[in-house]
C-alpha cells in the first residue's frame, strides 16, 4: 500500500474531508483537535510512524475529535490552507519533521521533532480544558 493511500485511509477514518472540500484550520477551531505532521518527504520514516500511531489509535482519536493534517513539501492533506501559510503560522521547518497537537481553541498543546505516541496524545488531550468540559 502506498504512503498516500495509507494517509488517505487515516484521514478518512479520522473524519477529515478530502483536500478539495477540506476546511481551513481556522474553520476547524472549536470542532476538532488537530495532529499536524510536517515532513520534507511523504515516505519519511517519522511521517509513516505517526500515521501508524494514529491508525492504531483510531477509535480514541475519533472520540477526541482528532483530525489529521499533513504537510509534505508544498502539499497539504486535510485542510485547504497552503503549506507556506501553515509553515509560516506554526514555524515549521522545510527540511525536517515536526508534529503538533493543536487544541480546539487553536493553542499548540504539543510540539515534537518526533512522532507523538498515543499515550502522550491521550494524556495531553485529556487535560485540555475543552476535553474536561466535555466530560461533565
């Protein structure tokens, strides 16, 4: 299975729209938490590992309203924003991997140069104010 096919399956499984009809990051605010993965190449080992983590964590990710956004070079999957806009906004490198967890309020809750494990995503999300409010 090609990396793009795997990514497309994860994006669909997590409830993200196809690129042509995808909302902007701003339009997703208050509705989704975003795992944003930026890499220089689609077959980057860290990018593939983060996809696997999210695929294995699919049910809990859906319960936590996770949407996957990928930036590979100048290509973006999951939102309508351009790669240049997202790289500038979140200070993402062009030549290495960066993974962000963006809360529903737009705040960057985690930033890592390595894939973020499901346990760390869960722990961080479950302490976010909007997640706590949703559990009441």
